[in-house]
């Protein structure tokens, strides 16, 4: 399996703000952090964890963490470690001190099984040498104090020893920075008092203007599926033109661009990675918690983006799209919303798919109707660009997961949950149970009966 990589040239000035000019062919920009004192907002503070306890007979550290301490401002937290192939068999918990009230939270769990969100094994992104093991990040809001503990699981065979913890454990405190501008709101969800996305103008299907340029050495040039132009409005939403109408296409929903949510394009690699087509959409929950308002959603996405790149060593944010609890849709990984951008969201099935992450945790919390409506509209439009029926089945080839061996051909729903390709809780029981109705609605948006 090969990933198509291309760089952007000859783009309109407005589009260049979202997708900057690339490095020369073959060059790869190393992820870099930007701290306080620079013109680019946001920062990451990395704090190595220290041993708090050990298994007496072996002396192996079975608990690591940090005592309560003052830290620089942060809003999102996660834990990373050196070896991306190492599993953290244990629990990770954090407490944070609110910057506004000074009050400490209770202990909060971080999702430790996060390896299934990532680049496929054997790809250039996974084999870059920069990828680290990581928990899912957790959004805690503006904070200036932290406490953390990581505890290894008990021996599964019932003995006194615990599993050893991965080496190089580090607490990552992410400040997403201030948004460059306030995104407009168009409608109020009276039940929650938060912004909800307005229905888009269904003026036809859209497409992007990044013309395929020189690829990274050793990879093929992506074939541009469309040949139109892209413009960007003042509120950061993208409007594309030029795609010929196809049977069973759906109107393009309103999508807030990377510029709209304030992406720092200096963080990601400059090359764009493409696959050949999009046959299926995998739905996820970000597992970052539900303690955010929709006004804060761009900050949550900037935090996830920085965590994926700076802390976890990925080339860009892993998801192709994000949806907040009010149904607002956001562009994820760079490369063009109408193009088959290779994401890092469903280990083993990133090829020929797109990843949609609903911001929040939906194992025991039901997603609002605005969420499932947005996922249905987005799936209908994105799959419609490639002639896929959202209610249909497609055949995907596994790149290797804990559910399907590499090379195995698997029949999947065109709109699937992450757990359909990997043994995981994602996208949570409550969100997963809604995918049947999402498929039905998406098919109707495409004009299918």
C-alpha cells in the first residue's frame, strides 16, 4: 500500500492561508512546538513522570506520576511514552486546578488504549521515527495546576507482580492558544444555550484547488480527482466550485476550515498524503470529554492537533473531519476537504476511507441530534463525491489490526464505527447505536429511497 504525497503550488492567496506552500520535494518538516513569547499562539509543556511506587520483589516501577504542582496555563492534557508499539496496561488519572476559581477537580480518567487511532503500520508516517505511544487527550479547560498518576494493572494471572509501565512516560500539558478570530454563530440551541450550525446553501457539490505538485521522494504523485478552485470567506468557511454533478450526490454542508479554527500550519508536515478514493467513513468519538462549550470547540481541536503533532509525533491531526456537540463541522487533516486525504484515525483501515471524529465521549452519554444530523450530512456529501451509497457495503483491505490481519478483505458498512475495524470502545456505545439512523438519513440526503 502506498500513500500519495503532494505539495501545494499555484494556490490562490486566500487558500494559501489554509494550505501553505510546501517544502521542496523529498523534504519533511519535523514537528516543532511553539512556546510563549512568539507570535504563534499555543504551547506544550512536557513533564517527565517520576516513580511513585514499585513492585517489591522485582523493583519494577508500577506507579508513576507527579505530585500537585503549579504549571504554565493549559487546557488539554495527555500522557505519552517512547515506544509507539508498547501498550500501557494500567490506568492514567489526572487532577487539574482551575485557572479561574483555583479549585481542584477530582481524579479524571484518560483513555489509555489509543494506539488504534493512528497511521497504518508500514506507512511513511508510522515509520517516521517520531511516533510515540499516547493516551487519548482530555479537555479540562483553563488550568494552572496539575497532579497525575499512572498505575500498572495487577498481574492478570493473579500473582503479586504488576505489569511494567512503558518507558519515557511524560505528561503533556497543551495550551491551544487564543483563536485568531471569533467564529460567527447563526442559530441558538435553546436546550443548551450554545451555537448550532445553520443548514448550508445546497448550491451543489464542491471541490478543492490544490494541484498535485512534486511528491515526497519515493512516493507517487496524487491524481487530482477534481479541477476547480477554492475560496475562503471571512468567517473561515470554505466554498469550492467546479465539480460536475454526479448521480446521488448530496449538498455540501458548511465546513469550518483550518483557518477558521485557528490551525497553526507551522506545526504540521508540509506534504499532503493522499489515498486513491474514499469508500467508507469511520465515525469516532475523540474521548476528550464533554466538558466543553461549542464556543470552545475550535480550541479543543487546536489542542488535539497540537497533541497529535507535537506530543505524539504524527504528521498532522489524525481525523479528516471533526463535529462538535452542536453539529458544527470542521476540516481536519490538511490536503483538501473534497480530496481522498490519508488520515490517521482507524489503524488498519486508513486507506480509501475518511475519519469523522465527534468531539466528546459517548460511551454513556447520548450524542445530541445535531451531531447525528451533521455526521449524516457530511457522510452523504463526502461519500457521494465517490459514488458510494451510505446504506451500502464496501470491501476494504486491512492494513493490519487486532481484529483483521494484514491483507484480509473485509465487507464493511459504508458508514462504520471505529470498532468495526478494530477491537475498541470507540465511538462509544451511545454514538455507535445511532449509526444505523445516520446511514438512513445520509442516503436520503443523497436522494436515495
